[in-house]
C-alpha cells in the first residue's frame, strides 16, 4: 500500500474530492481536519457542521454522503465513523500504519516527505541580532535558540531559508565607545576579554559624560566625526565591530548557530534616502517638529502614536534602517516571508513597521512578503522577576552555558560513575547545553518562563535530559541485541501493529508531520517539543507493556521496527531543535 508522509494532507485532499463526487460546493467546503482525541480516532473532520448549517442541511446526512463518496484508497487508509451532530472521525488501519512506519526509513525520507509543507517558499529569518560591543546575556539566548530551530525546521520542510544576523552596529553608543577607546583603553584587558573591556569603556565614558559637560561634548563630537566618515573614527569603529563579532562567534560556535549573512544596521546607511523619499512622495510620511513620521489613522493607537522614521536632527533611527531592511529583503533576497525574532517589548515597533511597509509597497507596486514578528517572553528568575546575578547584573551567557555543563557533569557522574571522565564531560556538555536550549523551546514562546536549574536538568518531565535519555534507551535495545537500528534486515518481515501498546505507538509516530506543520506555520517550536515528549511517553508505555526481543520473528521484527522509527523521529526532531543526541548516558 502506498501512503503519503502527511496523512492529514492526504485525508484533506480525499475529503475535498469526495465533496465534489457528492455534489457539494467544493469551493465552500473546508474539511477542517485536525488530530482527534486518540479515544475517537486519529483525525477528525469538523467542516461538515458549518457547511450544512449555512445551507440549512442535516449535517449527519451530509457527513454520510461525504463518507460514502470517499475514494477507495481512503478506505484502505482508515475507517471513518460519524459522531455527534456530524463530526467524522478517522482511524488509521493497522495496515496503513505499518505502511507509513515502514516507508519512513531515513532522515532523507522524512525530509522528502516534509518538503511539501513549505516547498518553494523563501524565508528570510532575522535572529540573534545583538548590539555591537554589548555582552550577550541570558536574555539573548531565547532569540538565538528559537531562531536556529525555526531555520532548521523551515529548511527541513522544504523552504529556502536565508539566515541574517542584523547586528546593531550603528548607533549613538559609538560616540562613547570611540571616546572611551581613545582615552581609557586597557589594551591587555581588551586582548583577554574584548566584550568585557568594551563594556567597561562604554560605562566609563558614560560616567565621564555625566561628571563633566566638556566630555559630553567630546563624546558627541566623536559620533559626528564617525557619521561624517572621519577615517580614524571609521577605523576604530571597524576595530570595535570586529572585536565584538569575534566574541559573538565564540558563543555561536558553542551553541551551533549559523548565519548566511550578517548585514548589520550600518549596511543600510546608504539606502535610507530612498526610503525617506518614497515614503514622503507616497504621502505616507509627514514632517512633525522636524522629524519624519508615519501615522496610521485606522489604528486605535498608531493614529496618534507616531512611527518616527527620521529624527528631528536628521539622523536615522531603528525604524529608518528597518524600513530599508524590509525593502532589501524584498527586492534583493526576493523573500516570500520575513520573520524577525526579538522579545515582545518590540511589538509596537514591528506592528508599525509592518503596517507602514504594507502601505508603502502597495503604493509602489511591490509585493509585500508575509511578515511575522516572532516575539518571545522573558526568562524570569525563581522570584518571578527578570533573571539577574546576585549583584543585580544580567547573567552573562558564557557563564550560564559553563554552569550548565558543570551542573550536568555532576548529574552524569552520579548516574554513570564508571564511564571515563572524557565521555562524562562530553555527555554533560550535550545535556547541559541541551537543557538550556530545550527549556527555551519547550515553552510557548509568547509566555515568560521561570528559569530553574532543577527543573531544566530533571530527568522527569518535558526536559532535555528526559528526551536524550529516551534516545539512549532505544539505542540500548538494539545494542544489547547486537543489531543496528538502521539495518533493514532487523525489521524485515514486520507485521502490522496489533496490541494496544503497539497501535498507540504507531499512531503517535504517524502524527509527526502534524507537529511539523503546526510548528512551521506558527513558528512555535514548542509544538514539536510537546510531540517529542508525548512520543517518548508512548514509547515508555510500549516498552513497559511489551517485550521487544521475543522468539516469534514477525512480532520481534514489528516491535523492532517501531523502536527504530521512534529512534529516527526522536533524533531527527531533537536535531531540528538544535540538540545533540547521545549513544549512551
Ligand atoms: N539589535 C536589536 C536589539 O538588540 C534587534 C534587531 C532585530 N532585527 C531587526 N531587524 N530590527 O534589540
């Protein structure tokens, strides 16, 4: 039997075809297919209700006609039952489950199936995007790990992904940084920890301007010189950017985060006049007290709260460069979709940016790409307030990652004291970094979450250690039996799942595509996390209920087949989320 990767999509198509056969208005009928409560089936179509209601038809009668008109191949795939006022529940047949599970025999195969989800779409994903010369702290980690996961997932699902690190490399901070560099530099401190020293210079310059008005003038003069293209200051600006980029790169390497481009704010400097001119001539921007602003009369707040796109002193700001960025991503990258990740505090900025760009592009005959501000909540300390060190400073990311590996090392040593130390260190690094990452991904990104070492490093619950451990458990089944999970001979002759635990596990496996679809359309990795957690739970129940290595070759093969696919999907999912999986722990 041939079954497609995305069974939900296949059923959706079948229902639309059946609607045509049954003489329904196919343009008005949406099957509204979703996953069902497992007690009722695998999928449920609710669309008959609204369709029938709008036409004053009996929904159960419509549902019956629809089910009768389903193509024969669908009847092989699942059984359909009409429930309640006219829902249709579909339960995959054991034969279809076997066919699906057998077909998904490699990452390449999964990827080929998933490619239909976003095939042909070009996404620009703007993530991480820190400001030059500032330390990365715990607040930066969320955008990095969610961004990286989103990029991997979209690419896995067929999209062409362009990753852009939109560094904040042009701004008023450079007046202080350059002045500080010229007057207060400690060269050896700079050599040993550039970001630390740059941050110290910034703070010292800031303090100096507050103490002495003459210094304030000197700082301003440095900024003006930089903006006017003074060679000495431009060279210093380049130096500062390179130093800071080097420090960022170290963390990106540690967290396995990648970019195709690092087009910072400064890249857009020469592209701003066009933005001002076009927005003014389109009648969207107006002068207000010397500044150039855009209002949105139809919006409850933005009709009075201006989007300032050029400051009254003529200088560019965050909005100016972001408008130029929208244009560049649309015209140069020919993006179908743009996603920008920042925390939720920038919601207004991006709403105004999207509204303004949409109108601007409409006036100038450009296609407006789909735009998503992928916003996220804050990470809170256990006291429910923004997470800080004891002295009240933000926690540096480097320190956080090091602490994660140290804490994981203690745990791993408790669990497996006999493993060689080098291996325990390696496991600890995967578990520690994985725990930080997974904690960020497993929460709905819109919510704040409370950071707790005990919680994220726990081997119970929806955590990285739990999932990484589940992977090693499946691996150990094969290891103990002397088998290779990718070797098809171990699973040859598998029969269709039969026992309740086998069926439940196979059904869970077959909804992997649904979790990919949810995750990539909403750009919310927690859907995939929840799925993987549930899959690992289903595996645990299966493993508690059934012996895998039994004498009967058909039963052994079908159970090994389920184990092999659990392993494949768990590992694929965790890799997409950016976790490194382990053979044992
Ligand atoms: N540098 C900004 C910040 O640290 C984030 C930039 C996000 N991207 C953008 N195109 N605005 O807040």
